């Protein structure tokens, strides 16, 4: 199954909306799970990518079904991004849970790209993620 995405012409070349085909091609060079690019027009206004079936993070949160494996998967995805020096738009609507591989899949590559220069170092980002994992773990233990 495939997804056909039409980009509004005013967004041509926009870093978030108009360069998704480039971003998906770059993602293919990483170990980050994502919807694979099948084809795109030269101007990147028409994109065809694979359909990823599963439950979105929005659905899991809305239904109160955010499991420990889901939380760990978000941290794993963030850690992979950090370790590669990239950033992505990890809003809940952009993530689908792949039940068979037990991982989140990024379905929209528009926000994927190198981390901006002058931002936190990779070590600083890892520290933030580690602190977040500790916080999440402590919070879940307190709830029990």
C-alpha cells in the first residue's frame, strides 16, 4: 500500500514542507525507522511513499494505551536521532507503532535534517534524554 502526498506549490523548497523527498532519501541512510520514499517528482510537490500500518502515538495517548514499550520506543528513536546528529518532527501524529518490530516509525520526513549548528552538543542531548528516561521511570514507579 502507498500514500500519495501533494505539497501545496507555495511550500516548494520550504525546509519543513517542501523538501520531504530529500529528507526521506537522507533517512534511508540511517537506522531510523521511517516510511520509505517510493517516488517523487523533480520539484518534490508530488511524493509517493509506503503506507505504514499501525497505531499512531496520538491514538495510543488518546485511548490511554501508551505502554512501557511505547515510552521506551520514543526514547530509543530520540537516542538514534541524537546519535546521528539529526533532528526530526516527532509530534505524535508523525509516529506509528510497528507492532511486529516493536518500534515507532516516522511517517513524515519533512522535519528531518541535520541538527542546527550552535545548539546543544550530542553529549548534552544524550544527558537530557537520559534524565527524561530516569524521570519517566520514576514517574511510572510512583503511579504503581
